């Protein structure tokens, strides 16, 4: 058994308030972060997710102190730390590129930070050994990084970060260089360690599976702004915007001919030639809106009807994946994607087949239209 430090869940409260970053560029200036507000609880695992260039790394670098914000504040456990230099911040960062010292052994890589801290030799040995044990690296402690696989090197980088007992762990796409299977295994390993140690974690990725499977909360960013910060279930089921709905998971956006509020958080809408009641985002019915229907909520039933219209559509394509079958259906309201899990092979529908399109209303979600690509074709 390893002797890892006991969970520390009362420190590591990280607050970003009105964070702004404007970079000077040749053409003038570029606003990379536009008033980011985030309150991250001690021990929370938070993921910054968003398209390339949305400001994830910039946010992380400001938290770590490698970059100075042009506005706003970074507060750790009640104190502003924006003027504190990176090495004085109780944080550790794990990079995509591992960033190990190539000429040092595994042991020396992990011990490096503690040596700088001038820790007594016995304590240093104990803590390094404990970190190596917890990452399953004891057998490899004398190897050089070049003698290890990518996954093993990333374990060393993790051990090196953990051994410093930071209040906050920062990750910038740490698993992107690993193959798919290893990535999945490392996800749960990181998550398990982080929870056991009770360290606050800010994790950057543009892999939504990673974000969904690891996070207490996902922060979806777009063009330097936070679109939504909520649990994985919440961002998937109740996205705050069309952008979030489109970015997380797959989405059909059905045109809504008519919508009217029906009590709190609910609306009556006319779609696909029928009226249904659906959960609705706040303010969704105030203006133009669209209905989010996830592909796995769509149900298709063969019909004899010959013309497309209302609920009736025609299968355009069928792709069999083994564990699921995916259809694209032409409807009067654009193409609709449907996914059926665990399909019966002899009941798979062929392209050209006319179908009635249904969906689970209780799992649809009415959203204000707006943003790009509000509708499919
Ligand atoms: N030093 C800099 N000078 C000018 N612009 C910068 C600088 N650093 C970053 N940017 C710009 O700020 C924006 C945000 O960059 P950032 O690296 O935070 O994106 P990201 O979300 O991490 O993207 P990716 O997923 O590609 O890593 C980008 O448009 C980038 O070009
Ligand atoms: Mg980045």
C-alpha cells in the first residue's frame, strides 16, 4: 500500500473573476478571453472544453501564472494570486508533451521539484517512492524517459506533479499523444488519483468523451467566453445554447413552427406535423426557437405512406456499426439522424424505405435559435 497524503478538500478553492486577455498582434489586438467567471470548488474536477482557439490553454496558463491577464483576477483560497510567480503558486501542470527531463532517470524526474524545495533526504525518498508506487512505476525508476512508452512517460509526469502536493493540478490535453485504449485507461487513473488526493483539477481537452467521463463540471467555451458550466448530464440534456448542443454529442435541430410556454420550463411546440410538450430552456419561447432531439431519441417505424411530409420521411442512408445502426432520414424539416442501439439485424431498414419519425418528447429540449448552424441543411 502506498502512503499518499490524506485528501485535502478544504483548500484549492479557485476563482476566476472577469478574466480578460487581450494579446497585442501585428494587426492591433486580439481578445482571447472575454470576462471569464468561474468558481471552482475545492477538490472539484473541472474540464475546459471547446473548439481550437477558444481560449482553453490561455485560461490554464493564466491560472498557472505563465501569462498575465489584461483584466480580472485569479483568486486561490481567498487571496489574489495574479502577481505571484508561477513557481510560488501551489500548482502543478501536466502537458501533452510530458516535458520530462530526458537526461534524468524516472526517479530524478519525480524528485526534482522536492530537491529544489530542499526537503530532508528521508522525506524526499519516502514521498518519491510513494508517488512512484501509486503510478505503478517502481520497477522503472532507474530508466530514462527515452526507454519508456508514451503512457509510461505520462505516468512519470503525473507522479512528478502529484509529489509536489499541489492545491491545484492543471492538465493541458495530457492524453492526446496516447493511443485510444491507453487514453481510456489513463482517464480513470487520473480521476481516481485526483479524487483520492482531493486536489482541485482544471483539465483542458477538446475530446468530449474525455470531458464527459472525467468531469464534475464541464465548462464549454467559445471565442473566449463561457457558454455553459454544468455537470456532464446537464450540458448534454439541457445545453444552454445551440452551440453547446452541437458541440457536445450529436444533435438534430428541428424547426419549430409554433411554440408557447406551458408552465415553468416547459412548452407546447408544433414539429413534424404534430403538437408535443417538451422541456424548454429559460426564455426559449421568447423568440425563434429550435427543438434539440438527440439521434438516440429518434424512433423510426416503416410505413406504407408514399410522400414525405409531417411525420413521414424516407431513409437516405443506413450504416451498420455492429453495436448500433445509424440512419439519415429525409424529412420535410431537413435531414434527421437516428441511431438505434443493439439493432436486430434482420429488421434493419434499407435506404428508400418510407418511415414514420417519432421521438421521446420528454428527452427533447427547446432552445433559442441563434448562433451558427441553427438548422441542419
Ligand atoms: N501569444 C499570443 N499572441 C497572440 N495571440 C495569441 C497568443 N496566444 C494565443 N493567442 C490566440 O488566442 C486564442 C486562444 O488561444 P488558446 O491557445 O488559448 O486556444 P485553445 O483553446 O487552447 O486552442 P487549441 O484547442 O487549439 O489548443 C487563439 O486564437 C490564439 O491564436
Ligand atoms: Mg490549447
